[in-house]
């Protein structure tokens, strides 16, 4: 049978491995909560990771990581009890119990500018003479973090320390320590740092899988440089996908809260009424009120344990670009005579493109395939595919059932580690 290449005329999907579908008229601006410099990412305007003295492109260098020894304590701090949320002063009780375990994190990095021709002629025609001398500048930013080990392990956002040459941690009592980045995972935006200290106050870890909208929550951090700021509100929603809030390069289902959080809160804890950390504050939608987002603490714990043991996190990767098939998408495809697709199903996840030499390409998946099941589990949305892939194991084949040219076939795809170039 002659192979047919399908030229799908649909809006561009902006990611390498597991992108999201987004309406073309829905532009979401997101703030990563430790800065205010506007950058462009995937066609949307975002606020960058830090507030820098001099704005510029992020350096290409990565923070060096190192493993802790195998005797590193697990994240199992003793329980912290606090007053019930029916007590009007329960926020005071929580802050008094856990406030000392929240820290300020200052990071700096050296950025070297490129040689630039000094004359208009050289700028136009090039050449090695007349170039300006390269210069270096220091970029600084700050965020928040919280202590999870009395011997000095601290959790924060990856974007707080990404590319940093030096990291400084300031405790609530004013003591300052040099920090070492043990590891960071840009895909989930989690980082683990360590300071040389003992007998530090720690936070108790809650369970983000049992959260319910409407629960009282408390945020502590250093917004806009105002150290040890406390705000409170409710948990507005759980399970907000990265595609819903416009961060297609992340693999996290976020907690939504209306507790006031601002740039500088990045990496700080979101707490329940018992003083247990249930999330890590990370983002807000620009121009909105009461729309803050935190990484669930169960996700943070899983990632931090991998950072402790390996210094890195390997995420499963297929190499597909996809959209959720809806009646509107199907009608758009059918209107274009160049799209010779034959769907009998009205729902599923349509593969728009396959990354060359990726696991999906090697296994034989093709542009135009309509995913209907993965490991015999029905899928109708890209978020469902993303979750199943993220929960899969590298090297263990996924049985993917697709509809192709009116026929249903099964393809075994073995996930590979997400390439480093996609992690940023």
C-alpha cells in the first residue's frame, strides 16, 4: 500500500513532545513569581523567572548538580498541629508554628555580552575588526523556599535558581548561608538546594491528593522583596492542567488559590489550616485577581526524591504533537481539501506531527493517526495522554491504539528520557 503523508492544516502546536491545544484567540499571560521581566515563550507573553538588575537573555550555562549521600533523610518531618480553621486566629497559629521554616533565596549569575561591531559599516557587512569589547554583567533575583530537613535541605522553584552562579539563603532570624543546588527539574519547576546548618525548623508535609476546593489556605513568602509576608484565602480548584493556564512546557496539574501571591513568592509554601505544606507557589495570571497557582506537594516530593538520589529527573517522552479532536477541529480539517483523512470516530487525540527519530517515529506512529486508547484505557483529551505518558516508565512499551485511514491498529511505543533541549 502506498504511504500517504497528511498535510494537516490546523493551528500550530507549540511544544516538542507533549504540547497542548489552545484556542487561537485565547492568549494567557502568566507570571512566574520571582520576577517581572517580560519574555516571549511559545508565542505568549510571560513574566520571567526573576527580577534582574540588567535585563537580557538567560545564560546557556546550567547549574552544576550533585548527589547527596544515600543517608539523606527522607521528607518525613514531624507533624505540626495548629488551630482549626474555625478559629478566627488560626492563621496566626499557623504562622507562629511554621513561619521560621520559610526562607528567602537570592541568586546571581554572570552574563557575558557578545562582541558587537562599533561602526555602521561593520554592523552591516561584518568583519572582525572594530568590534566592541565583550562585557560582563551580574544579574540578580530573589524568591522564596521552605526547609524540609533540619540539616539544611530546602525546596524552591527551578526558575528561582536556574543558571545561578551563586545562591544565598536568608532565614527569618536574619542568618545567611551559601546555598548549593543539589538538582533542579525545569519540566516541573522544582529545585532542591542545601545549606550547611543544623537543627533548623522544618515544615510538615501534607497530602495534596486529598484536597477539596473551598479549603482554607495560607501563603508565606517574600513578594516584591517584602520578607515574611503572610496572605490567606481558599483553595479555588485542583487539577488545573498546564494547558489550561498556558504553560505548555510544564508537566504539572496545578492547585489554584485566591490567596494573594506576587513576584517573589516563587518557591514559597502554600499551607493548609493545620500548618502542613500542600503546594509550592509558582505562578499567577497577569492582570487577574485571585488566580494563583501552586505545584501540588505530592508532585514536589516525588521530584525532590529523584533529585536527592540522582541529581536529575528523567521524564518519559514520545515525541508527538497533538490536538484534542472536537467537532470544530474535525470541521476545520474537513474544509481543507488537502487533508485526506478518514475518521469514523468523533473523538480522540489527533497526532499533528511526529518528531523525527523520536520513540513515536521509530515505533511507526504517523501524522493523522487518531489515538483512542493507551494500554487499553480510553483517551479523548491531550491531558489524558500527557498524564498516562508521565506516569509510564522509560523503556516499558505503551500499547497505543490508533485509528488510521478507517482502520484500528495497535502500536507499541517505548518512552525515552525527555531530551535535555526540551527542558527549558
